[in-house]
C-alpha cells in the first residue's frame, strides 16, 4: 500500500502522511452520499485513484438506479468527491471521471 506525504509550507513543522486506502475510503463514502447510485461491487473494481504532482485523478464506476438522471448523479458524484477529499485532506482533486456502467431496475420491479 502506498504512502503519500504532504510537506507543510515554510514556517510549519512536521508532516502529514496519507495512506492511499484512507483517500479511497473518503472517495467511497463521498459516492455513497449521492442518492440514486451505487459504487460497483468491491472498491477495487469501481474506484481507481491516481496520485500525481498536480493533484488526484479519480475514475469512478457506478450503477445508477432507475428513474434518476444520469448527468445529474454523475455531476453530484464529482462535486461530492471533490468537496470531501479537499475538506478532509490537503490534496487537490484535479479530475473526477464518472462511468455509469449500468442501470439498476430492481427499484422499479419492487414497486410493481
């Protein structure tokens, strides 16, 4: 498991280190906050993070629930991930790609 360090600006002492699993957990929780989508089974399948010098790049694969607007839920995922990662860590999120790979019709069938 990778360990990423954040060196504070001049005048501050110490450093903060983030394990990649912690950032992955924050992203997974951010996706769960969005209504109408579910991260693909297993964090490894539905979530890929790339730590670059200019920030974090995320690829997120989800299933959308029937009846939800795909562009709306994708945008909400992007907002949620960016907000949560930047609020809980000092990393910047440069890009969040959302892939809606399927639609879950089980909610519609349950209503019938």
